[in-house]
C-alpha cells in the first residue's frame, strides 16, 4: 500500500463533509469527519436540517469525540440534509464560538469553510458598515455574511450570491452553504482547496477528501476551481463563476489507495505541484540546523571537500536538468569545475575521471538503470560517489559511498515535480557548503544564502497563486504544434525542464534553446503564432534575453515571459507575463519552474490527456 500525506501542499487544512438524502444525516457526517480529523482537531461542528424546519447547529471545542458526545453519536439531531466541519485554527483561536458552521444573524445562511480568506479584514469592515455584526474571530464568518449580503441584495438567488462573493474573496476556499429558503439543498464552491462530490442512488455526498465518502459511493465528481455545485438528493448541478450551467463527467473510484490519496485534486501531478512547498521545506530542514548546513551524515570531510578537483553530475531526464542548474550554482559559488553527464551515455564513452573527483548520481527512485550503471562504473574506476535519492534503501542509496535524501515523499505522477524541486535544494546546500569550506564565501554571505534558502517554500506558494492566469493562457495553446523555450545561464537550465514537462505530458513538440544560439540556425523554426516562452530571472542577462525575444517576435512568435517582480517593462515586448518573487540569483530555478510545470499540466488537461500516466512513459526506468 502506498503511503502518501493527504495534506494539500503540506499545509494542514480543515475537513468538511456533507450529505443530502433520505437517511439521517448526522451519523453519516460524523463518520466522514472521523476520517478527516487528521486535517484538524481544534474544534468541530455540524448543522442539520429536517425538511422545512430550522437548521440545527451543534459545535464543540476539542477533538471530534466531544461533538459525538454532545450529539449522542449524531442520534439527537434529526434531519436528512447537513454539513459538518473539523477545524484546524488559522484565524481565530480554538473555541466553540470560532468553530464551524458559521451563520448569518438571522440564520438565513449557514456554512463551513476549508482554506484561508486573505482579505477578510477588508471585507469585514465593509460588512460592518452595512450593519452586520460578528461573534467570532474567523475569516469564515466574513464569507458567510458576504454571501448573505449578496443573497438579500440580488434576487435571493443562491448561485448568484455565491458567485458575487467568490469574485470578492481573495484566498483559498472550499465552501459548503445551506440557505433557509432552500431546504434539502446544499451549495458548494471551491478555489484551491480540495473538494469531491459523490452520488449513489438518491443520496449525494461531498467531502474534502475521498476517504470520507468511500464507504457510501464510488461514483464521484471533481468540482473544478471557481466552480459551484448545487447538491440535491441524488443529483448535482454544476455552474461556472458566471452562473452558467456546465456539464461534468462522473468518475468511478476504483477503491484502491491511489484513488483515495489525491486529496481532492483531479490528478496526482497537480497535488504534487502543490506539495512542493512542503517537499522543499522538509528537505531544507533535513540539511540545515542552527543556521548551518549539516552534512554530518555524509562521509565527505572538510579535507575531502577542499581536495575535490572536479564534480561529475550524472542523471537522466528531469534529474539531469537539476544537474544543469546545479552546474551553474556550484561553479559560481564554490569555484569547482562541474561536468553534467547523461547517465545513459556515461559509461559508453569510456569517461576519463580525475581520481580526486566526485561523482554525484541524482535519481528520484534510486533505481534508474542507467544511473545505477553509471554509479557502478564510477566505483569501478575508484572515484568517490554521492547519491541524491528520494527512496530510502534504494539501490543507489545502498551502493553509493555517501547518500543525501530528498524528503519529497512518494511521487505518483510520472512527470516529476516535487522530487525535482527537492533535488535542487540538495544541490544548493552542497554548493553553499562547498563554497564555505573552500573559503569562496565569507560567514556573512554563508548566512545570507541559508536565510534566503529558508524563504523558498513561501515564495513557491506565492507563485502557485497565479495558476488561474496560467490556466487561462494555456487553454489558448492546447492545439499548438511547436513550443520553444529560451533562456541564458541558469534560465537555460530552467527552460530545459519546462520543455520536458511540455512534451512528456501534452505530447506537443517542444525544444529548449540557449537564447544566444537562436541566430545560429534555430530561429528559422519560428513561424506566425509559434509560442516562445522566455525565462528571464538573471538580472545581468535580462536585457540580452529580452533582445532575443524581440528577434523571435519580429518573425511572428507569440511570447510568454517568466521574470522577477519589478521587471514590468517586459510587458512592452511579450504578450503574457508570469512574475516570480525575487530571490538570490542562484535559487531562481526553484521558483521559475513552477509556472512551466503548470503550463504543461494545463495544456495536457485541455487536450484531454492522461496527465498522471502519459503514454509510453514509466515513473522509474529500471531497464536500459
């Protein structure tokens, strides 16, 4: 059985469950909440309605068992329609008042929420001016009363009220709402927080995660971002943010571990993209302690590090692209010559290796056949080896002289995302430590680099906030025949990975070029409408790369740019821009790769392809 952390992006979130049917709702909801309690246990609550009767709400501080006791295992609350919540506190301390569900002053609207509303203070101030009062310190209460405000102002239409509220709310949410005027109905909406809806006979369920409802149904819908669903007995109707009805296909859960572990995301790849902040954070924390990089578990002594004459990084696929990025970082910081080798070619060209060199093998699985063969060839030649792997006890981990683990957790999607990001972190740490030991950087720069390293998880989260814009842009190029990626320096390394993501899951021909090479023949490939994606994160190379983008634009290219906050003049040249937070120039790969992962993903989805299992590919290539 595969063991996967269900938490989206590594961030603990609340759990929500709901039911509309012919049976008593409370016991079903409580059972579902039990399966979601790992998502939060500061408080819990339930709201149930029996036909036209008023909605009954019961809340409890502490573990879910307290709510069980207050409701006599759910038997004391009668009704066939209800919602429930188990809370992990974000806004407002753990208390019964802050527990969900929350409600409007007249109980016209009752709701539960999973996520964080970033602009709740701003919205709260506006609602206070409209005469609303607040009894809790939560962001959720603000959303409830915002929905109530729009419901009463515009035609008493639930879909319209929720739509108008979604436009005003910034942040993430999975909302489940009950309206006094609409018995036996629940309305749900989501943005970035997971939600799944199940239907079986005349009963309808929803939950944050699949395990909560697997007992009752295997027939489910995945509600998309910025979509709304109206839940009735045995029926679900979907709407987009404009209020237009949309059609969705039902999916059959196969009752296996994989299906239950997507945490509400439609695909493992998107789940794993969102898990990158956690993978990066966990990997950093395994390497950094007390403000210093700790390599005590690695047999490389300071004397050995000082005597390294050459580094050979050997890998395949995305891991090879990690190596290309690492080459720039290690050579610049530590001033050690680095060669990056394709594992499948390494041993066939009879490599000449310096006896004082270090061979670094990078592999997610630790079982990649070509990488393992390269490792064995290096050991045969008597060169010290270091494995960077994600799987404890794998062949490369066992056979390498030393090993550093990435803490990405199991990665199910064939196209790697979080493992790639974790591998980058290990390479950054090696570069920083090698630079310090070899006296290429002083104590102050050493501390500054580590401090900046620690900021990367939050900055990756910031990049993920732009995914709706990227989705919109990607949808325009679902039928593209060719896509080209260009960049200079580290930006070229980023381009390599972006191109691979595009081709392996969307099946669109794509290539990455060092931007300065365009004039040496490749610019002849540009035609009217060809998408060219430029990566411009290196400030000293920004103007040169921008000039290259002007060149391809004059040949008819349609341009997308990825650059740092502040480089807003790029919009005079390119057609679409994604901005990333500023960081140390050596670490920009960790941020700039995320929009490229999302581009590949969204184009693949738009083309109706199997994102997690692209044709002809496997997760781990264990044969030559």
